[in-house]
C-alpha cells in the first residue's frame, strides 16, 4: 500500500478560513508530538479519538508514534484502507498506543474512513467548511469516536488556540476549563489537577 512519505519537517496546515495554526499544542511534553498535533488536522483528530481512559499525554503522543511505526505521514484514506488486523498489530506493539489498542485502532480507522469519504481526505474541511458553531458541532459529532464533550472541547481548541471564528461559535464553547485553555506545560498541569479534583469530588458525592 502506498502511503505518503514522512516530510523532514512538519509544515503548518493550509487553512481555508482566517485562522493560524499555533507552533505547538502543549499536550504531550514532547516537542515533536506537540508540533505534529498543532500542524496536522488529522493528528489532532486522532489524538482526540485516543483521548479516552488514558492520560492526555499518552493520547496525543499517539499520532506521532503512529507515523514512526508505519514510516509514513498521516493520511486518512491510506489508514482507512489498511488491513484492520495490520493496523491493530501496529497499535498493539509494545508499548501499545493505547490501553485498548485493538478497539482504538478500529476507531481511528473508522474516523479516517469518514474523513476520506465525507471530506475528500482533507480533515481540516471538518471546520473550515462549517457555516457556524452549530454546524461545526454537527460535523464533529458525526465523526466516529467524537462525542459531545470531545466535540465541544475541539471547538474550544480551534477557537482559542487557532483563532477560528464562526457565527455562534463563542456562545457554544464550554464554560468549564478545557484543553482549549492549555497554552503551556504549566497550564496543562493545572488543567489535569482540576480534572482529578473534580473526579474526586464526584466519587465522594457518589459514596455519600
């Protein structure tokens, strides 16, 4: 199967609406991984797909590790047409890309299939083609592996870190802190500490 060769450096995404990809997203602690998810829309979406029952760092390191294991840059159509067993094997190589490598390989492949089919292999069209905030949410929710919370968080990241501006987008953003508010390693630590405290409160309330 022919996949795109990995470029020596990762170029910023060429967006069709007024927005600017940041130099990096501080989600992993690894500069190369942070730069990839910032510049490659598919890497960003794969990271969010993997962001379930693992740390933020583990989830968003996955896209770069996937390129290293395949030897190719990320391409939705190429991943969508891979042998599912081979993709699951790649995900399961030690250390596994996720706590549930087989299931997440399937979700990533389904995500890539949707992008290849619905967006002509251009993941950025998910948001650059959106008419307004409501339409963006609809597009994100239609992607395999993206639920309500992830869709709202992705919207926050696009608005706050990339400067995406759509009618009604600001009004639809979460009021609670999200990854969209993370702009440094310190901010990530604060965000994760807040998440842990919130979960502890929920456990205490449930036990009581």
